[in-house]
C-alpha cells in the first residue's frame, strides 16, 4: 500500500458502506467512512427488513415490463415514474427493457445466489455472535385474488426450479396462526429460508462493530471531489481533504455523481418506496409476509409492524413523503389484513433505492479509475446483500482471487 492518510475511504455510511467498512476493518485495514448525513442518509434504516436468500432472480426479468405498464395504468402505486426522474430515465429504461430476458436471468441468478449465500453466512455470524435478532419464522407469500391458488403454484414451481425451498401452507392453519389474515386470503406459500430483521438495528449494529474495530466514522461531511492517480486517490469533502489507497463508492443512489468526478458513468436511478410503521399492534404477526398481488411487503420490527411498497423512478433529491401513496398503501394492505383504524400515530417514511437497469449491483473497480471500487446499485435488496458485498470488496482490496460469478457484477458489464 502507498504512504497515504487512510488505506480505504468508504463514501457512504448506509448498510453497504458500513458492512464493507466492517469487512475491511476485521482484516486490520485502516478505514474512514464519510457520510453526508441528512437529508441523504436513511434508505437503509426503515425498509422492509427482509433477508431473503430466495431473491436470486434479478429485478430485470421477463414479464417485468408488462407488469410495470399494467401497474402504471391501474395507478396501483406499486410502480410509478415521476416527472422529477430527469433525462437519465430514457437510457435507464431502455437498458432495463433490454435486460428483461430469460438469458439475463439464467446467466445472473447463480451470481446473485453466490452473493446472497455469502451474505447469509455473515448474517448468521451477526445473529449468533453479535446479538442481531431475526424472526424465528419464515416469510409467507399471501395470495388473495381469484387466481390465488394458480399463482401460488406457479411461484412454488418457479422457486423449486431454481432450487429455492418453498412449501404450500394450508390456508386455515395460516389463519389460525396469524389472526391478522382476513378471509380474503386464498393461498399461502412459505419461503422457508427467508426471514426478517430490524434494519435500523442492523445498521446501528454495524456502526457499533465498526467503532469497536477502529473505523473512523465522519458524518455530516459531503464528498465534493475525487481525483484518481496511478498509486492513490485524493478525496475532498466540504470540510477536509486526504489521500487513500482505495475509495469504496457506496453512496447509494448518489454514486453516479461521484463516479462522474473520476470521468466514469454509472447508470443508477432513484427508485422511491414508502413504508408505514404501526406501533402497539395487538395482532402483530411473528413473521414477514409478502401480499403478493398487492405488491406489499410486511415485517414485524422493533418499533411496530412495518408495511412497505412502491417503486417510483424519481430524482435523487425526492425524499418527500407522498401522503396519497401512504393512504393507498394502507387501503391496499387492508384488503388482506385486519388493521387498526388508520391512526394518526403511524410512522410514514420514504427511501430511495439505488436501482441499476439490469437489476444487479455494481461491485468492482471502475475501468478508468481502478482504485475506486463500486459497492452500489443494489436496488430492492441492498440490506440483505450488504455483508456479502463488503466481503467481495475486501477480497478485491486484498487482491485475493475473485470468482467468475462475482465478476459478473463489474460496473463495466455490457448490460449496465
Ligand atoms: C420501501 C423500501 C423497502 C425495502 N426493503 C428492503 C428489504 O426488505 N431488504 C433489503 O435488502 N433491501 C430493501 N430495500 C432496499 C435497501 O433499502 C437499499 O438497497 C439499501 O438501503 C441501499 O443501501 P446503500 O448503503 O447502498 O445506500 P444508502 O442507505 O442510501 O446509503 C448511501 C449513503 O451515502 C451517503 N452519501 C451520498 N452522497 C454522498 C456524498 N457525496 N458524500 C458523502 N456521503 C454521501 C448518503 O448520506 C447515504 O447515507 C428497501 C428499500 C425501500 C425504499
């Protein structure tokens, strides 16, 4: 390593940045994490909290384009495009449409599976050795439309074909276990390996582990420039400047603007979602659930029962809470769940997913700035992939061999 101020600067202190800092610090590497704080900070904190190794199918998959168009026409709130999305929307959408093929799924599902499995091993370590709590019970997919049984069987077969453990559950016994379920529920599928965590506890725990491992954490400081040299990287913030051997780019949906500073481009768009958290629920389920036709994710968390939905392409600055979207979320969930009267004390929240057009994360060095390693673009699955991503980045920094599957996440891949 060169004679620099810190060995690795991690830009971004969300789940991915913190998990990466932890993996690096465990190996004795001197790490500085810099995060701009509010209003950018927070997407990793109040999401649906699923840890779902079943998620091996990239978001860009056959059927997603027609699903997106249908949801737009129905104005269901599950999918949307905001006028704020800006000029990058057109090229992102084109790349997304091109990636929605079975070939893309077959090629990349093994890579996502490997990254998920690596994350799962590290989640086990956090649960067993560091006190992270998980739901004891596995994720349920809940079906309630006229085609419920058919859809549940289709999902079951699809998951089974990809080696994911699922089982169809008797609806009556699901209802007696979970009094929150209404009579409208017609089919239930268990995703046996998937569970829920509290994302805020996860991110805070990573922060504590980092502090204990000597990571320097700077918040309220925004990176303004990055200059790449052959043997080091200069980082300038609004408060300071320093040199590093490597920079890890984990700035969520803002990562594109930092890539630009070193003359690279990363296709990332902000995909906004909303959640509400209902405190003091007497009938809170003890497992996460997906309301399949409503496209709504739920999870019992420390502060209450969280329900999340929505994937609206928008700008990086759009953290505003859309109260109509919150009303719709509540009404949609009520089709399937016995919820208390809509109370004033529900906690509404919004977050911006860093979405790549092909549904895969960017993990690897930038082609024209190889000392800048990307760890971003995780879209809907950033918390569950954070630990595995950090481990792969640590392999890269330590110049250990990288598997062929992990090389598929290179930011220079053709589909991105
Ligand atoms: C409604 C909803 C539900 C979700 N449910 C799940 C789920 O169940 N499971 C799951 O795995 N994922 C889920 N996700 C996705 C997950 O939240 C994201 O993929 C993940 O949070 C991305 O983490 P990140 O660290 O890459 O980005 P972020 O958490 O956005 O962190 C990036 C950080 O970079 C900082 N930053 C930006 N620019 C700069 C700069 N110039 N200088 C310094 N710092 C900077 C920001 O302050 C920010 O803190 C959900 C998302 C939403 C919105």
